[in-house]
């Protein structure tokens, strides 16, 4: 997955539409930063990662000590970088829809974690962003 994201980012940078000016470089840097963040967050989760909301373990270390949903945050950053390189304005609507969906999903996950971990999760939520 990480290799595919890297290949896609580089392919869009070198072969995608539009000029290769400063905005395209900013897009590449955002895409790579976002990809790096997703990889770090996914690695930090380890066996706690799941596609559906589950409460196996409350992960509060590493990047999760600052951001409750770093995969969503960095995933959106990666997509924003790709969109800067592609330069198709209408695709920003898709990013907006993705962010709304991620907020909805984060709330579902929050309910599952709060039901399982109670006060421990509520205290963690107070100390972290999104």
C-alpha cells in the first residue's frame, strides 16, 4: 500500500497534467508527508487496526498521543497534495466529501472506544486533537 501510494504520487508529479511549478512541488511534499503519516499511524496501531470500528486496545502512544485519528488527518493531507498536483478544481468537492465521511467514521469509532474504555478514553480525548 505504501509503495503504491509513493508510486502514484511520483507518477502524478512527473506525468500528470499541468505545469511543474512551485505549486506542484508543494503538492508532492504534502502527498509524501501525508503518506508518511498514514504509514507511521498504521504501524503504531499494530494489531489494533481494523476496517470496522472495534475496541481491541486504546492506543495512546506515538503519533496517537497528539492526534486521535492520524490516519484520517494524514490521508486527507495526502489527497490534498495529489489534488494540488492534478489541478482539477472539481475534485476538491470529493476531498470535502471524504473529510465529512471521515468525521462521521471518527465519531462512530469514538463511541465504540468510549463504551469499552470509559473514563480512560474520555481523558485521552481531552488531551488530543481530532
